[in-house]
C-alpha cells in the first residue's frame, strides 16, 4: 500500500520542462515533517570535525573542490539571508561526510548527505520519506544477456541524481560550508537536486530516467528498450547481434539522455565502430572496464578477475580481516564458484571456533587461508569468453 501511495505521489510531483530539458520532482514525504528537528547543532559539530580532519590530513583542496563542483554544477544554492532562520518542521540541516577515493595518481572526494542521522527528536529525515518501490533490474540477468550479444557496449550516466531538480523540499536538504575557513561563520546552503543519501533518491532517479525514455520512445525506440531492460542505477550494459543496430542504439542513448540534460560517458564496446557517433571525450580509453562490478576486457571480449590488490598476503589475519578480504571477491554469476565455495567452508570452520572478531586466526586456518589467497590471485590470467 505504501509503495502505491509513493508511486501516486511521484506521478503528481514529477514534470518535464522541454525548454530546459530538465525533469523536476519533490521530496516524497510519507508523514508530515512538522516534528522534524532542524538538526543544526549536529550538522555544525560534524562540519567542525571534517574541517579538522581535512586540515590535519592535507585534504582541504580536495574537499573544497568536491563542494565547489556541487555549486558550480548548479546542484546547490546559498540560502538567502532572509530565509535562514527556521523553526522545527520548516527545514532540516544534513550532516555531510566526505568519502575519499585515492589511487596511485590522484585523490577524489564525494560528499555524502547523511539523511539517516537521527536528530534529538529521535527520527531522521529518511524516516519521514517514502523509500519507493525497487525499480532496479536484476543485474545478473543484465550481465547474462550482455554476454549473449556479438556487439556489446556499456556506459554510465554522469551525476544522474543531481541532474533532476527539486521543486519542493529543498529546505530539508540544507548543509553548512565555508571552505574550511575557520575565520568566517559557516554559510548555509541547500541542495536543489535529487541528492545521494536520501532514501527516495534511487527510486526517483530510475523512475524519471525510464519515464524519460518512454516520453521519447517514438524518436528513440532502440534506446527506450535498452533503458527499460538494461539500466542498473546509472549504468547501462547491453548489445545487439547486428553492428548497424548497435551503432544506432548507442547514438540514440547518447541523444536521449541529452534531452534530460544528462550526460552519458565512459562508453566502451568490443567493436570500435559501435562508438563511432560518440564524442571522443565520452569514450572510455581503458581496454579493461567494469560491467556492474565485473571486469570486461573489451579487446579480447572476455571477462576476467583480478583480486591481487585486494588481498593482504604477508600478514597474520584476524577473524575480522579474514572476512573483510573474503568479501572483496565479487562473483555475481558464480563463474569462479569452486574457488569462492572453499573460502565459505573455511569461514564456517572459523565461526565454529567462537573467536572474537579481533582474535588472530589459528596457525592451521591461517595456512589454509594463505593458500586460498594465492589461488584467488593466480586466476588473474584466466579469461572467460
């Protein structure tokens, strides 16, 4: 019943402005937010904490860049001075947490709005909102269909959530920021787009992308079919049996999403001609890419696995680190099930020992575990057609 109510509310609060090539929606409240605390003290305390951490760890520039990109992209706006003062039920301040991703050359940061944090009143913003029905396709079916085609392609939608604008509810997505400049008071900002961290956002985003494809079905019929069956969150993975159809489908997907002010990028294919209509800057230059978490070698057109960097080989493990490393092995289609089954059996043995999470593994278990880590790393040379 709640899902039906959510769908009806979504239909009533969603619209497309063709002149702007933009979709609009609103926060979908399932109960009146009159009792929702502003949460300002907690948001301020978290701001001070992340500022101190960024300064101490030398991450100020990376953090500032992440916030500035939200502002420059038109996804957030400063709250006018005359609107800053609010009382309970009129708005809400979100606690913001940076998530850093570091590789060999660069470090990136994404700011996550924590709408699940409970305020003094005992409830979070997410508890006042509908979650919405699950519109995600079965990603295992997407992967299996993907491997059937002669001409395969994939891409993702850049900042999909943020490309959808909000009409109502923006004041419940307030946050504080001042560029880590402690000499000035925190400035009050608010998100004006569908936001990562809000419980309804995945449903709203997928709903709108699929509705957008339906709206342009006559013009982009091939793209509509792919979006309907092979979209998983912001990733698209599909293919065809004919090269000409693949070329046209990829072109339609790119043009269709531009009609929603959404830029699709990181296009990859097992045939370079399939991407002939895509701008060079929107193509993925890497020969090996990830398809829903699985590595795909586009040159050889095969799936492979590489867990070498995910395993800590030269250390004594605890029950905790054992499980952490085992969980890094992702094999949704069961292609290496004989190997993953072994570690599951080994973990059952560990569990029966009734160890605490930080107890060091017994020597016998550690020996078996080390052997398994060597085996899982050795399959990096294996290719699955």
